[in-house]
C-alpha cells in the first residue's frame, strides 16, 4: 500500500480562495468544486443526505463570489443554504442540526 501525503494551500485568484492540494513530490492539484447534492439521486429507502459543515461553507463561498468567504456556518449561511436547497435545487426539506444540514426528498415517499 502506498501512502501519499497532501498539504493544502489556499490561493486567492481575485474572486475567491481556492484550495490546492500539494503532494509530497510538490505537485499541485486544484481541489474539485463543491457540488450541491442532487435530490434525484435519492431512493425510497434513502430519501435524504447529510451535508457536513465543510460542504455547506464551500457551497456558500462558491455561490456567493461577490461577498467575503465565510469560515463558519452562521445564521446567514444556514438561511442561504436552506433557501438554495428548497427553491433552486429541488429539495423538499432542509433542516440544520448544529452545523450540518439534512436534505430530504419527500416526493419519493408518495410513490
């Protein structure tokens, strides 16, 4: 088994801070952008998904490029994330428990 050690470097590109992963050999790779979970990827037996705080913050910072990047899940971030999930991404319910959000697709329950 081969282990690769990565370090993260934050780089400001004029609009946003991007994370670069730096391997032991010094090669840099751009981190993938955060992707909002798709409600159509859910099933009747698995109608929801938990979005962790890193994903919530990453999505907020990606979608709100005009503002300052946030480091914590604040009430403003929670409100934006809930509205984005329900109004624009097709989720039926978004509920925060601490800094994590549970997204649920209730349409599957009716089938």
